[in-house]
């Protein structure tokens, strides 16, 4: 068998745009024959997938799978909303979520390298590459998070057909339909209002100090407010910080279904706990929104057609 050198792998990678390990495997499979290795990659979809990898995948789906006291949320991206609605793509996203809920992977690299549950002869990455070849768009398994409830339960909520996926973990000695319904209500609130923390206890001193610094700068740049006494200015800063925390901390938010429009989530949980006969508290939540933080390409089909015709 021909010795596979680093230079050969580099050359094949430059020719096809495929990943380094895929190129090495292709050369091993074809006894170092470069042309056959290119064909091997094309047949297996790697070359096609890698060429598409430079295109932005900012559409897609989030979904959640719950298995007993374990839940996993995943985000899988596509290039277009059209593909995100495709049944083949949606089935793949569900399969990825089923993979994640059983996975012990600590990060995306480990997750992508583990055996695919639906066919142990493949890795998760292999399954992704195959799906890219079938669908014809760049796809990306962007992230996953797994939550295990040790002293309570987990509930899930998916909003907008997969635009937002939420997991809520609660600590409670009583788990019944009423408790789960209450937690689902809060999962819906998390989807809608996007809090950053469960409570103020999670907010770091560094974050508070930084926010105070920004607020002080804003006040000092205002001709009227900057002339107020230091004690008043400090009071203004504390008031504004408190208002911000009520927006970003779940238990401080106004419960969206409150009849009086004033009841906080903390008070709502007190009611739920009283009815259940056990303390129900939110330990953690995870909220994924499709494409958040990604740059979406602008589509101008008229301009694209004009450019092709020109």
C-alpha cells in the first residue's frame, strides 16, 4: 500500500476543499491515487459539502427532545428558510436532538465525532455530510445543550415552528400535570421575553459594576442630570439597575399571564408551590433562538438574475 504523506493530504484538500481527515481516509481507501480519491470524496459528498461550507447557514430549526428527566435542545442551520421547512431536514434535526439527549459529549467536536445513533458505522459528522449532499445546501449543527434534572423535572417548549427552543429545569418533590403545566407556562415566557438569568443571585458583581459604569457615564453626559448631587445620582443608578434586573431575571419579571398585570414569576411560583404542597423552584433554563448572533445573507433574486443575464 502506498505511503500517504502530509503533502498528498494537503494537495487533495486544496483540490476538493474537503476536511483533512476525510482527505486522509480517501487516500487510504484509494491506495494514494489522487484522481480516485477525488472521486471517492465526491461520491461520499464530502467535496460538495465542504465547497458549500463557506456559505452562511443562518436559517434552520431549534428543537427539543425530552427523555424522562433528561432534555436536549439543538440548533441546526440551513441557508434558506425553504429548506428549514423541508420534511427531510426537519426529520434530521429531530434525529440530531435524539442523538444529543443520549450523548455524553462535552463539546461540539466530541459530539460531531461520536457514532451516529441511527447507523453506528457513521459519525454525526458523516450523517451531516450525507444530508448536505441530499439537500444541496450548506447545513450546520451549530450547538446543543443537555439538561438532566436530578431532583425534579424538565419541561420543553418550541415556539414558531422551531424558531425558538426552550428547556426549563425545576427542583420539586412533587411532579404532576399541574406543576408541568406551570413550568410550560414559564418556558413560554422565556421564549417570549428572553431573560438572561433565573434570579439576581446569578448576576455577577462584575456585570453590575460594568452597568453602573455605563449608567454613570450616561448621566454625566447629560447637562441636567450631571448637575444633581452625588447621592441623587447614585440613587438614580440603583433605580435603573433594579429596573434592568427586573427585565433580565426570570423570577423578577411580571408573569405574562398574571390577571392583575403585576404578579411576578416569583409570586406565581409561590402559588404553584402552595397548590402542589411542595416548593417548586427554577434551577435552570436554556433558550436557543435560530440564527441568533449569525449574519444572515440578504437575498435579492432580481439582482442575482440580472447579474447572470448581464
